[in-house]
């Protein structure tokens, strides 16, 4: 049978995981091991339910787990096979408002200790930008709160929030959140927010690539 249209996909532990299933919107669907095109194998199927009935909006890899986002919460999918998959809820009152803002960056964060993880996930909820290192999410957007607080004239318009995108710049350890006409830029290593960036041509999306010379390159695109 033809597959339905899905909202997104990610490769995880030798399988293709997809979300946006029309029948099970609060579950991830996965392929057979090593067969990214096979959704009908004996070890293909669906995960358990993530939280309530609202839909899964995106998922990103994080070490050996998968961080799964909904508007109502943040979850961790653990395990190495369908028989060992387990779901851990990380937050009840924090979700994601901009599905394309979730990014993983492996440089650590300000104040981290040597024995702590050097990989974090960043994303944007309605009230600000959050970071997570495998434990509870932490809001990091205090210095730029006026872009997320509706009491200020600089607050991001509600109509734009769902479509916001972000990209990471490994060379400069930066997380770029793209707002119409400007960017909010956060240095993950120093914990510093820069003044809003305005380019001659506003970016609509960004992409990180690793070239054949083993260097990182960041590409931006406008509408």
C-alpha cells in the first residue's frame, strides 16, 4: 500500500522514524532494522503513545536517545530495539512552538563541568528558548525575553511563531533563531545573546554541512 504523507523523519539506531501519522499522531512509526524503506517487516511498527492525544511535532537525535517534542511536553525515547523502547517524560509544562527550531549542538554550555555532557538540544517554545542536556529543560532566553513577552512591542507575532526556523553554526558555537527580517543569535559556549542580527537579505532557513575537507560550512537561504 502507498504510504501516507508524514510531517518529518529522522534516522535512529538503524531505522527510519517518522511522525505525523494520520491514524496514530501521538506515536512514532519506524521501519525494520537496516531497511529504511520497509514499514511492514516483522520488527517494524509503532512506538507507545507519547503523552496525550496531541500530535508529535518533531524529533531530534541526542546521544543514544531521541528527543520527541509535542506542544504539551518533551519526551525521551530510549532503548535499542522495539522490545526495549521506553518513553521518559522530561517536561510537563514546556513544549515546542516552532518545530523547525529544534537543533542539537555538541559544544556544551556555559558553566558546565568536565564530567557533564557536551551535547545539548535547543528549541523555541512560545515563551522563550530552552536548552536541555538530558535532564530537565532550562529556559536560556532571559536576556532577550522582550521578544517572547507579549507585554513588549518587540514580541514575535503569534502568527509567525509556528513557522520559525533555526540553524547551528559549529565554527562559532552559535544557535541562530530566524525571525522575519532579523536573527536572534546565542553563543552556546559562552551563554551570551548577541544584539539582533540584520542581514542585507533576511534568511528563511539555514543548513549545516560537513565538507569533504572535514570542515563545517553553514549555508543560508532566503525566500
